[in-house]
C-alpha cells in the first residue's frame, strides 16, 4: 500500500512538473506576442517600415511555439489521461495558445497596414493618436489576462471582461471620427480605410484577452461562461 502511495505521489509530482513546464512555455509565448504588439505600436507611432518588418519576423517564432506547445499538450493528455480540473486546464492552455497566435496575427496585420499607409504617402496627416492609445490599452489587457491565467485568478478575469468593453467603446468612437474625416476630405478615404482595419485589429487583440479571461473561469469553476451576461458571470465566480 505504501509503495502504491509513493508511486502515485511520484506520478503526481511528474505530472505537476509537466504542467508547470507547458504553462511556462505559454507565458514565454505570451511575452513574445506582447513584444510583437509593442513593436507594431511603435511602427504605427513612428510610421517605421523597419519596425513593421520586425513584427513579421517574430510571427514565424510565434507560429512555431504554438505547434510545439500543442504537441506537448497532446503528449501529456495521451500519457496522463487527466480528469476534471487538470483536463480543463490543459484544454484552456491549448485555447490560450491559439488565442495568442491570433493576437500575433493581428499584430502582423497592423504591421502590414502601417506599410500600406507609408506607401500611400499620407501618414503624417492621419489621426493615429487614438489608435496608439487603444493599442496600449489592448496590450495592457493581454498582459493582465496572462498574469491572471498564471495565477488562475477569477476576480482578475472578471475585471478583464469589463475592461474589454472600454476598448470596444474606443473602437466605436474612432470609427465615427474616421467617417467624419473621410467625408471632409475624400482624398483621405483610402488611407483612412487602412486605419479602420488597424482599429479592428486592435479591437480583436482585446477580444482575445477577454477569451483568455473566460478560460480562467472555465478552469477554476468548471463553467463555460462564453456568451453569458456579466451578472451571470459574477454569480458563477462568487
């Protein structure tokens, strides 16, 4: 009996070690994606094609990390056959990794749009300050989501879900401003459309941070709270 307990404890500690290892890889991937966003925002603020190119180069590393983490998760699930919360955690890690890869895609999209605006020859006259503010908000939200995921902090997750609404409001306000801008000067329609796509990419980064926050509640509470009201979510967390 004692031998079995020792064996179970040994297997459990090995499993914990593997979970910690794959979680660390997710945080490492998150750090790389955050760097991508920062570089994309810098490319936007300085209209720098060099910074935009760096974002594209980082995209390859992000994609490779997603594949490596998924392979490791598949191996853990096959060998350990985890149940209940451990299985939910592994599923949430996989979904978080997929969302981080998509954030990288959005950062790369921002870099592409910056290059397009530079080529159009009208970068300096465009109202991009609000976009940089929104991009900083989205980046900060992603950082909070990753920190909350590392701690499985449901209270922080709820706070992130509320903050994403602020980014959505910023996006709506910016779209209204762009429409006015295009009506006043039709020559700005094409570069303004680039800014509209940029704004949408930034909004999507906030959405992915929100998704990660939802996975935290799923892991801890065992409830899928997607597409539910804030009142229902707060009730689940309590």
